[in-house]
């Protein structure tokens, strides 16, 4: 193998590897648990911070590796070469390699601290309040404004900031909806807060939620479902939750009510439920 042939083949292999890596990272839409979304200001803020850190990290990596390769090739040992001159210390170099990382750290620290302050700030006062209580091994969601509570199901109106008060009934848990925001811990005797605003363009969609802190034998089953809905759909969901349970009384939109007994008609079921309501 000739000396010029080898680096060229290495470069080709590196390029092919980089192209493959870029291809695998193309479409985040296929990955429901991806955090690389802009569905809320929380994920958009964290995502742009990640992008910025990755950008500076890439510049540092490329510069350092290029310099390393240059030195390895340029100053490699040649046949018949005398022993190189021994040097000890170089003030200019030492000042430089202290000053440059300090400047890089400033570029990283300023946006990081700014994002921390923004995501840890108090939610706006008109936010929808939701109390989240972690249990071994399920999620309780309370909407004090509407006097409604649910288990493992979270309904959120789009375009309105939601403020979660995170508490635990037993051990440590962690609240995480990857596509929307998180994670934040649920700690005993302490309330943590997390807020975000689902984008108003989202419409009716469902999202995965997980407990992200090992909390015992059934930790892996401690999942929940998040539904983002339009404000109108949210109001109708709240009304539905507040309505007393009545079997077969109200048909779901676009569905015929399931009869209580074979041959029972919708009208008969409605009359029976009205009679029941009047008698109550
Ligand atoms: Cu848990």
C-alpha cells in the first residue's frame, strides 16, 4: 500500500460512516418518544440549547482532531532523524489553552443558565393547574379548577399553559412526557412544579408518558397517556367527566348506544335514564 493511498481510503470510510449516521437521524416523526420536538416552548428551548452545545462541541472536536492529525503526520519520525530538542513549558501556549476553554465555557454557560432560569420560573397565573400524584404504580391527575380527577389519563387543551404540581404518595417518581417536556421528580414532602404550553397547532393527538425514576417492582408499567385536544373539546371532556355515570344514557358522537338488553332501543334506553334521573 502506498503512503498517499491510505489516508484517502480512511477519509472515504469516515465520510460513508457520517452519511449513514445522518440518514438514521432523519425523521423524528417515526419516533413517538423523541424529545426533539417543538410541540411546547419547553422542548423548543431545551432543543435549541442542545443544538447550540452540539454546534460548539462539533467545532472544538473538528479543530482538535485536525490539529492532532496535522501534528501526527507532519512531525512523524523519519529515518536518520536526530533526537528532537527537549523543551519545558511555553507560557504563550499555556495562557492560550487556559483562555480558549474559558471563552468556550462562557459561550456554553450563558445560554444554559438562561434556559434553566426560564424553565424553572413560575408559571403564568392563568395557567391550567393540574396536581400530579405519583403512586406505586399509577398516576393520579387532579384538576382543582374543575373538581375532576383521572387515573393514567391526562387531557390538555392546546394553546393554554398547564402548570403541574408534582407530589408523591409513596416513593420517588419522575414525570416525563418525552414529546412535550420533562423530566421532573416527584419527591416526598415537597412539591415540584413543571409547566409548558402545548402548541395550538397540535389539535387532537395522544402522547406517551412514563415514570422515569425506578420506583419498585412495577416501575416499567407506570405509564400514562396524554391527550392534547382543542379548547372546545377540552370543555366537552370536562362536562363529560362531571356528568354522573349512567349506562347507555348518552351515545358517544357517531355511535349508537349499546342496548342494556338485547332488542332494547336507543329511545327506550334514553327514557329509562331520564326516569332514573328524575327519580334520583
Ligand atoms: Cu414511578
